[in-house]
C-alpha cells in the first residue's frame, strides 16, 4: 500500500486541493487495502478448493477413501482474517496519505 500511496501522491494532492478531507483519503486507501486482501483470500480459497477436489479425484482413482469438503466456517474465517490483515497493514499507508500536504504532494512529480 505504500507503493500505491507513492504512485498516487499527485492525485492525493489534487483531491485534497479541491476539498477532500483527510478522512476521505484515509477511507479510500483502507477500502482499497481490504478489497485487495479479500480478493486474494477468495482466489486462495478457490484454488485450494480446486486442488482439494483434484486430490479427491486422484485418491478415488487409486481406490483410496478421502472425502473432500469445504466447511463454510473456514471460508468465513479466511475471509475475515484477510479483511483484518488488509485493515491492519493498510492503516499506516492510509494515514500517511491522509496527512500529505496538498502543495507538497502536487509538487511531487
């Protein structure tokens, strides 16, 4: 997220220059961090489910008994952990973006 803040410094400065409040900038970056981590979590869950189903098919062809299940509580827990990680690791970059001086940010490029 620090990279996103650095790359968008001029954009942040422009938003603040036209009246965006620090809370607006903070919430924008926090929402972005949560969405990115949730998307990563969902992709990870989907790939894990596909791999588990593939292992179940291979086990069945070799006459092994292995049942494949995806417990919904585990999916919910994984999504919750991903969202918490997004918030946790997005707070500092979001705060630094919210505290940028608009004049200095516009001079950045």
